C-alpha cells in the first residue's frame, strides 16, 4: 500500500527529522508485511502527531507540579517533569544522535534489522537516556497501539482497518441479541464514532 | 357612465372609512364575567396556582432568564414573536396595568395602550378564565412577584402581519364567548374542562387550525375538532381523542404519569410538551391532574386516529431482521443498528419508563414527520420532574448522519414493527436541518 497521504501530511507537532523517526519506528512496531494492515497503512503516525499537539502531549490534565523523582522505582509511576511531547522531542534527538555515532546514520536511514536492534535496546533500557526520558519507549509503543486501535476520529485506524482485521465491530455498543451466542462470528462490519460504516 | 363612476367612488370611500374605523376606533374590552362583591380577596396562593396551571412561564420566562421577565422567542408560521415582560416593573413590565387592563390582555388580547397582541398569546383560551382566577392572577403578578427591569426586543413581523389592526378582523371572526360555563355531567369533569380548555390552553397545539386564519377550529370539547391533533412548527401535537390515540389507549394511570412526570411505561414527552410538563403540569394538585385525565377520557371519539397512520394488521419481522446483523440489511436498518439499537432495541420497545417505545409511537407514525426528523437531528430531553428527577437525554445525530441517511433511518422506523407510515424524503430532512432548535438543550 502506498503512503502517499503520509508523505503529503504536514505534521502539527513534529519537525521533519522527528516525523521521519516516528514513521520509521511505527513501521517497525507494527510492520506492513504480514496479515493485517501495518502502522503506516493505519496512519498511526498521524494519531501520535495529533496527540502530541493536543492535550495528551501537553499533559494538560496531569498533575505536573513537583516534587519530581524521575529516578524513582518505575512501579511508582510516571515521575518525569517533562510532558509526553517533550519526552518524544528530547528522546528522538538523543536516539538519532546515538544511531549516528554507533551506526553511522540517523534512525530513519537505517535498515529494518538495525532499527529493530535499536528499538530493542531502547526497550531494554540499554540506551543511555536520562531518567526524565526513560518512559520514551513505553509511550511510543503504547501510543502506536492506541493509534492502531483507537477510533478513526483521532487520526489513526484509517478506514477502521485495524478493527476490520481483528473483527471488532466498533462503536455500535449494542449486541444484546448476540450476548448468549458465545463464539458465533458477528457478521456486520464496524461503525466509527463519526458514523462511517465498514 | 357618470352613475358608474359615482358608485365606484362611493365604494372606495366606504372601504376607506371601514379601514380607518378598523384601524382607529377604540377596541371594545370585555367586562368581568362575574360581579364579585366589593372587597373580594382571592384565597392565599390562588394566583400562583393559576399562573402555574396557565403555564405563563413557558413563554414569558426565557431560557436561563429571570422568571416572567419575557424575552423567549416564539417561532410562528408568520415570524418570530417575543414574549413580553410580565413582572410588575413600571417601565418594562406590566406595573402600570389596572385590573381592567390586565383582563383586556387575557380576554381580548389587548395591550394597555390598545395595541393588539398576536394570538401567540393564547387569549382565545384565557378568555374562558373565571373572574376569580383573573383576580387571583392579577394579584399574583402585581403583589407577589418582584419587578424586573428587562426590555424585550420589539416583535417585527413582515407586512402584512405587522399591521396589527388586522388582528381585529381575526378576533371578530375567531374569538369564543368569554367566561366558562360548566357543561359536563360532573363537577370533576367541568374542572378538567376548565383546566384543559382555559388555563392549560392545550388546544393551542393539539387543536387543528383552519387554513385561512390559522384560528383553532374549536375551543371546547363540544366542537368535534377540539384536541384532534395539530401542528406546532415542524412537530405533530397528537390527536388526543381518537379511540386508538395514545391518550385514549393508555390507562388513566399511564396518562397521568406522562402528564405529571414527563414519562410513562412507553413514552416520554418531547418538543414543546416538555416545557408544559416541566413548568406547569407536574406542579398541579393531584385532584386537578385526575380531573384532566377524567375529562380527556370522557371526550374520546369513536373514530380512527386522524393525524397518524394506522398500524399494520400483521407486524413486520423487524426484530428478527435486526438481530441477524446481516451485511445485506438495507441502509435504514443498518443505521438503526449503528445509532438507535443500544437504547430502543431490536424490538423497538425501548425500556419501560426510560427509553420510549418506537412501535406505535405517536411522533414516529405521525403524518407530519417533522417531530421525528427533529428528534433524530437534534435529540431531545425528557425533563426532570419531582417524580422522575433524572433528565433523560437523547443525543442528536445530525452531526453523524447526512440528509439521505436521516431520511432512510426515519423511513425505517416509520415502517418497522407494526408502524406503517409514509416514507420520509431527503428534502423533508434538508428543510429541518439547521432550523431553530426549540429543544431545551
């Protein structure tokens, strides 16, 4: 599938290099090769960009006053003084810098295998990211999944592709007649919040 | 030839004299229908009870505005009419009204300065008010309400409706006699008749109007047309008298529940009726509500419903169709599953006392589909009442469905289960999209 839309899309939050990183990273987390649509076909990068430009990226409804203890046990939850958008921006710069030093190219320029290696290192916290940024990979993976499965109204899950793939019927919210037919396939396609029918 | 010119000239002069007379002659004001003894005082609280039963607030209190300070827009077929400030403020309200001025407004539709009120003010119904109630109401507005200084925009209708003297002709042709004369077989039924015909002015919406002057075709139950269904804006105001109308099919308890609490086992009030329940009917004493219900049941007519389609003899297998969730379903059925099924269910029956039943619903099967279309486009709310405090909101779907889709969905519910009403067209929907939303949210 072509990604002409993504090529023409003007990001709301990310810079050109950041946008290249996000597209490349999403494409490795949910690749296009395989049974279902990949993150790019589902326009997941658009979802993440929209979120970073919006309330989530700005941590608008999070408690963001101190005290901050970014090095605290991760079980104690999010402790960074940075907003998700700031974490993305600072982390992408550091990861790209690290890739250029270690592998000779920015992340987006690397081949798929090397990109996977970098992402694995990120996930295993082998990358020297300061404590304030340590949730970067957690956010990236979480936001990629969200963009894949969230309602298309938020920019991802383009044409409900992810829902159709897994057989989720969408925002209809009424399956009373099917509640007792465990395991029976539900024949009707999905519906989105905006009323699009699949 | 000369004779002809003279005759024509004479006729022109005569017409001018009549017109000038119509425009300039002081209006006759109806006198009190009962001579009450000097020093008569209305019972305590009577005025407020009359104001509630007459639902003055429905029009004279603007949404979010101070009580009775006016400003609500009444959308009529001839334009927007602004309800006036009826608090006792001397400058912007009715503080300078004498009892006779006040009665002239209620009975004759005359402002203190002699200007005619538009019959959006239900003076043809209020004319039936007893002198005791006129006195009580006057006392309430003058002495119990605080004056509120609030100017209301002047009503400016297009020609010829801005020529208010024309209302004289209308009054002459349309007004029933003043006062209420008991005519039913019991005091309870007469109380019901008085409440329905005079104070609650139910006929303003539920009685059909004639095509020439838009006057109600009757003002009391002895008229065969009275309460047989009217139209308000795009909404149907259902027939209340036909043997298969909802009001006649329901038990006394169910009818009382709808009027007093806004909902019953199968229905909820919508459109303007929600205001009547919220501001007026829910506050009536139990005895008055019983009188209204008895009266409505007593004026039943043995004929099929006039303003809605008769049900199918054999219901359509809609519930099974919807339950199949088949991709082969038509657009209307698919839209019902996507938008309506969660609350109204495949059976269309909704949930008792919560979600209205669509099967046989008066708004759904009405000949005038505007109420149903408005409900789908804009949603509505069953008001919060003391008996049923939860305000039940149906969301609007206008942002989610285009005109073709609304038409397909409305047609589907009008022709499913036992409903057999004519299809709705895209043009019907287009007319109402973007129309002023008179629903209260």
